[in-house]
């Protein structure tokens, strides 16, 4: 089937998400995003494939359509899985997830750039590369601390390291929305956040 996207709809603003990509927000069967950061998005091609394989329900559409000689379909902007995917209770221990846990801030000085990670108990002293010993740190603070303990360096982190839950990482991820959020996505991104009194 030869398919092309019609050109009669408005253009998206420039963003991390490709303006011409027409991604779909992917929700679990309970209508919560599979992931907040990075936001669970599929390309329009993957979304259409999932629709035809009957793996998703279409929740909302773009004003764009795909066409073939005998077929036309509006591009989905939000889809929900037909089968619930149980989220993992414990996130993977990755550099990105350490940064997300620590809100992309150096735990020593609060800088939000030039981030790396630091071992509270240095590896040279038997410190392990684990959730409970690694924090986000900017390069200057990491160099200044060197192979000393926080006490020896007189550098104390704002928050002690811990193993976060997936839910905690999702909560932190909501503080860093992507540069582009389609209007049809907004109702599904923040409906389960606590309301201020």
C-alpha cells in the first residue's frame, strides 16, 4: 500500500519531537502514559501498524490524514494499549535514571550543566556503583571532591542517594516536559497528579 501524508493541515512548532513526525502519545490500558520521561511516543508509522494489528485503541487524532488509492485515515495523536502492561517496580540503574532521580542537578552545588556522577564512598576505597552510593554531580564538584569522602572534602550532598521507584522517576519526569506537547496529549499527562489545596 502506497501511503502519503496530506499537506492540508497546520504545521507543528519546532521541538525535540520531529515537527513532521506526527508522533502518538502511547497510554497503557489504564490511560496513563507508559513513561513520562522520556515521554512514551511512537512514530506515526508504528502507531498505524499497531492500529491494524489491533493492539491499540485510538483515543484522539491529528488534523492530518494518510492516503492510499483506496484508503484514508486520520493520524492518531493518542492511543491506548488494549492489554495492560504492568510497569516495573524498580527502574534500571542507568546514568540517565540517576540524573532523573536527582532532578538533573549537581547534588553538591545545584548546577544543572556539565553533569557526571560521583561515588560518595570513592571506588578507590571500596565504594560500589549502586543507587545508594552514586549521585549526580557537575564536573567541577566531582574533580574538587576527588577520591575523598564527603566529610573529608567538606562537600555534603543536598540529598542522600537512594533507589527510586518507577513512580518516583515518573513524578520527577513530569517536571521536565518535552519542548512540544500536542494539545490532545495534555489531558492524559497530568490527570493523576496531586492537586494543590
